[in-house]
């Protein structure tokens, strides 16, 4: 199983890193390392994330790297990260890859 980002998921992840980096470079490095660790775990345990409480009927799951939520969907042998939102954000449903 591989973890990959959709274009929107990739863009959102890098926006988060850039936002943190502008204020605290060391915090950005720690966040990136923690996110990488959590996402890498999905390669072995893709169902370990929880269903998204706001959208229980959709085939997406989430893992949390505080204060951000990483939304993903498993398709065949790939975990697609489709979005990264701050925990205080509430948007529409995540997009399909």
C-alpha cells in the first residue's frame, strides 16, 4: 500500500507547512515529521483512521495530527490523501481523487 496525495490534498498540506514555517520553522519541521509518521502508518494500517463524523455516509476516513485533520480514501493499493484542514474548519465533503 502506498500513500499519495491528490493535487488538492498536496496543495493544502504545503499551505499548512508554509503557514507554520512563516512563524516558527522548528514547529513546521516537527509538524512535518509527525504528519509523515502518521501517514506512513497508513501504508500498513489503512483502516486505522476514523470515519469523518461530519460525513459518516462517505467513504473517507481521517487521521489527526493536531490541530490538523488529514482526510483520505483507500482505493485498491493506494491511500489517497484528499484534504488537510485545521480542526476548527468545517467545509463541504472531501473531494474524490
